[in-house]
C-alpha cells in the first residue's frame, strides 16, 4: 500500500505561500500557511500544538514544546537584565499559553495591558489568558478591546473569538459538557430532510454559512488547540462543504481524544463514519481528493528549531522526533528535501514512538507503518508521506499488532530517488515497550 509521492507532490506545488499567523494567540515565532488547510494535515498539526501544552507521557522530547520553552526561558532571562518591550511581553504571554500555563501568561500580560493599553497583541493574548483560566467575563471585555485595536484584516477573526467566548459565557457551567455545537455561524447543520445528512446541508442553511467559515474555525482551533468543541465545529463545516470523510475524522477526534460525550455528536460521528466507509469502497476512490478547496496541505510551517536538537551519536541510539520527519518537503517532480539533522541521521540507529498501521491482514507482521498518531480511518485521515515511517523488522522476526503506543528502534534509511516508495524506512528494527 505504498503511497505514490508523485501524486502528492503535484498537489503540493499548487499551494499558496506561507503567511504569518493572523490573530487570536499572537506569537512572533509562529509561522502558519494560508488557510484553509487540508483537513488531514490540519488535524496532524492541531494535535502537535495541543501536545505542546503538556509534557509527553513517554518522556521523549517534544521539539515544538521545547521551542516554546526555550523562548520563554530566553525572554524571562532578558527580563532580569532590562524591561521587556511590548512586543516581547506579548510573545512571553503567548508562549506561556502554548505551554499550557495560562496563569503565568496572566501574570505577565495583566500588568502590561495597563502600561501598553493600545497594544493589540497584548490585548488579544490577555483575552485568551482570561478565557483559559475560566474567567469568561474578563475574557469578553478584553477581547472587545482586541477587536477595537485589531488591524482591519484581523477584525473578523477577533470578532469570531469574541463571539465564541460570549456564547460560552451565556452557557455558563453547561459549556463544560456541551450538548450542541457552538452557534458561531447561525447555521443548523442539517440536510434537506431536517436531520443530519452526510455531505449535505439544507439549502436554507447553506445560504447562511459564510464562505470563510472553515478558515475562521480552523484559525480558532489553532489558537485554542485544547478546545474539543472547535474540532466538532470543524467537522460540521467540512460535512457542510461536502466532505463527510473529513467530518468523520474530526468527530472521531472529539470522541477518542477529547472524550466529548454529547449524544448528538456521537450520532453524527456514526453517520459520517458510515458514509466515509462507503466512499472508501468505491472503485477508483482517491483518498486525497476532496470537494473542499484548500490553500495549504498543513497549517504549521515552523515546527521546530534544529539548533535545539540533541547532538548525533554515531555509535549510539538517537532519538528521532516526528517534527524532524515532518520538515521534509517534496518538489513537483517528487524529489524530497530533508532537514539537515535528518540527513545526518541517515544510516544511524534511531528510536521513536508511534502507532502501528498494518499493511497486510496479519496478526504477526514482519513490517508495518509507524504513525505519530493513530488513524481512525485510513481513507479519511490519509497521512502525508512525511508523517509515516516504513518499519522492516530484523530477518526472521515478527511482531504482534498493537493498538497502543510503541517504541521502535532501527537503522534509518532515507529515500531520495524512488517516488513510488516511502520517504523514510527503519531497517533491522525491533519493537519495544514505551518506558
């Protein structure tokens, strides 16, 4: 089931150039591509941003989290030498928010907003800090200031963030256990029958759905990656735009990763999942085709700082973080360009954790694909070629298929010439338990 890189490369070449993150949570060190992003790629980066907010349970490095932590350390040390500028304060508050420390962000931003009352990024980040500490009343007031101060291009996104907080504030305690998707767009996500339908939205509701609805909700979710309800909204918008596969993938995440239990959500998940499974059975089905017009494959451009990675041990075992693989780019002709750190690891022994994806219907396998995150439906959440690793076990060895997180160690081999094969392989590999 090797994924042909030529097909994927032809998609990559048509994508828009990167742009800076536009609003909500403002950090000058983040770079995002133009939205909307392809749903499968968006889900990958959305998970990465969420994972940056806490220490990895397997104890392995998280380059994205390490970047945020290094930025926080640098700014805090600088603050001991001199007073931070308004832009530096906004950045320090933002990285605390990315690290899952809204209280620390609040301690930095609240005094600053009095000193710099007309600084847009401080105002917006403070509003997010209030929201994430549970003070929705203060969050709404602060986001009103962010709307007032926002440049014209950013006002619609700040308005959307303010509306989200206002809706949650009205819900009160019920917001913690939602029974319905947020009413961000005034749209009922139903088909012509008056009930949810896969890939269809009633005409009257379609007229209400803004043309930039997916852009708006993807941006909100990138600022607030730990908010499962925004993922639900993304799923509904994708379904409304005719892609029940993307909808199923998003709602799978709502249930399996966020443990949302709303009966309507679970009903819709089963409905969209059944439709996605039927699409996958059709002859000539292309899992990369979607009626949704996207402007990027993945939203996150800057995933890590190579300078922060550990030195390579030629004779030992080297930890291989997933973002290092994800930094690989592919030209229109299918030629890959690898990060320098990854090039140096070629032929070396590496170890990383991930989830098994079988390539054959066997319980005991001699090889498999390793994915950073489990995939609920291969046809709905087809990983990019940079997001999977071909694992080949030592000769004569087999491994039992497992659903949980595993650790794999072996010799890394980079594919520079064959566009019909995997970009990365792990030879003579062995499977072990996560420490």
